[in-house]
C-alpha cells in the first residue's frame, strides 16, 4: 500500500508547482482581461471579423490540444530526461514570445491587417500556452494520488498565483492596451514569467513509477478517453464553466458601466478575499460532504441568488447593490476550486482500467471541448452587446446597452450555471465508489514502485 509520506507533496514539489501558477495565471489572466478590449474595443475590429476570428481560433486551438497531450504522454524519458518538465523548460520562451506578439499592433486602421494580427497572435499564444500549461497541470496528479493533497496543492498554487496576478490586473485595468506604457509592462511580465517557469522546471520532480507507462497510439488513446463516463460528464460541466469564464474577465471593460466608479478595485478585492476564503472553506468541508455535494449545494444557492440579483438590478441602478450581490455570489462560487481535481479522478479511474497515466491526453481532449466554449462565450457576448447597441470605445453607453450588459453579466450565467449543475448531479465518482477508487489506486502505485526495485 502507498504510505502517507509517499502520498504527501514535498515542500520542493509544492513550491515548484506553485511558482508555475504565477506565469500560468499572469499571462492567461492578462490575455483574458485585455485581448478583447485590445482588438474589439480599442482597435475597433469589425464585429463580423471578430466573430469569424473566434471561430477559427476555436477550431485550431481545440484540435491541437489532444495532439500536444499525446506528445507529452508518449515522450521518451530515457532519451529526453522527462516527459513533462522538458516542455516547460523549452516551451516557455516560445510561449513568452507569442504573448508579446499579441500586444504589438500591426496596424491601427486597416481592418484586414488587424484581422490577421488578431487570428495569428491569439492562436499562437494559445498553442504554446497548451504546450506549457498542459504539462504543468499534469504534474500535480502524478506527484500525489491523495485527494486532499491534490486539493491543497491546487489551492496553494492558485493562491500564490493570485498574490501576484491580482495586483498586476489592478495596475493594468485602466491602462490602454495600445499604449507604450502597457507594452513596457508586458515586457516586464514576460521576463518575470520566463524566470518562474524555468524555476518550476528545476524544482519539480516527476515520480519514477510513471515513467515506464506505455500509452496507446493516438486514435486508441482518444477512443479510450471519450469512453470514460466520469470524464464525459465532467466535460459537460467544464464546458459550461469555461463558457462563463470567457465572458467574465474578458468583458470587465463592459461590466464597469454597471459597477460604477471604483468598480475595478471592488471586483478584484471580492475575487481575492471572498473567492479564496470560500475556496478554503470548500476544501475544509470536503472530508465531511465530499466534492460533489459541496458543488451542488453551493451551486444551487449561487444560481438562485444570481436570479434575485438580476431581477433587482433590472429596476434599480445602484452599483452598491450590484457589488454586495457579487460579494455573496462569489462566496458561493468557491466550489470551482474542485474543477481540476475532479478531472484528475477520471485520469485515476482510467489508470486502473488501462494501466498507464495519461494526463496529457485527458487534458487535451478536455481542451477539445473547453476551447470551443471559450470562443462561443465571446461570440454570444458580442452578439448580445451589438444587438443592444453597445458603442465600441465610448465612455457613455445608451440605456439599451446597459440592459444588454446586465443580461450578459447575470442572466446568461444563471442559465449556463444551472445546466452545469445538472452534469455534476450525475457525476459518478463520489461516496463509496470514490473511496474504493482511491484504495485501488494506492495498490497499483505500490505495485509499480515494487517493479522498479
């Protein structure tokens, strides 16, 4: 049996993994916060071109993820020294370069040139993001099979990342993404991120018992992955979650018309203080209620509360009410701390059935559905804003546009969150089934270690 010490994350691995969360969070959140504002609002890319670009982005970045995941799973450790860390070490400079490419305007007026800059830069950014962050995420479940250790590592990484990310987002919130000042800050972010990714590659160590796992060929791996019932149910949930994420931070520039003066500061204070406090409470409750029950209970309260808040803000234009409402809803949204650990359980079950760990393929297939949701969100959001008369680049919006922003900010999340909770209700890995899965997993890991002796 795998003993407790072997299941615990070492300080070196915990800190190494957590440092990787800083660039993973910093680059992705800056991208999410500013790229739509940069192309759609500041460069005023035609909405039709914007939507076409999102469709292209969705297709390219959905299908390259399984390929990159399989590449990592099948990498020869004896030849390259690792099957995960090598991609963080050598992929980091490529990701950093693609990040900077987004923020250097190719033209300020020609719609065709802006369109090609938009497509090429965001697709390159996301491809190299996948190459690096996919293997970074795959490290955690391989370093420990203990569910609470994974939750601890996941929370610690998110919290450390937030300590750096949130101040940067507050600084960048009101800065024009087409300005020289903004580009200078992006260069600083890029250099910091590269250093931290190399530190992650140095500090994290892959466990030897998984290095001899032999994943099946690509097509077989894909078929085995999509046959996993827990994984398919998880995909339904995470599609909804990714959709909501894509219309959250990226449209903050529009939501500020509702949040009022100082709304940017309030928004991020709520996220870091209330959001992470709720994450901690959910982790503490896991041993008593289990992840699935927490997600359902908190989720139902959040959906109901959002509906009440939406009805309120339709008739009362008071930023204080909106901010108080967001505070309460953010607290009951803390169950999203389990999003990634929930995925790892599907990988665990697959290892028991097929004998090898294939985080790369599961994360890749996950992205095959996750990425379309990230593009579908901005498409629908842009249609809503355009339909209700949102004026690109304007400091004041008409009343009709304010209604559209409220629908985007509250009504759409009500519908999509409710659908996501239906998938969680049918998620099978909980209770006695989960306990048996954990016990069987410890046995198979012990057997793999014995074979190495």
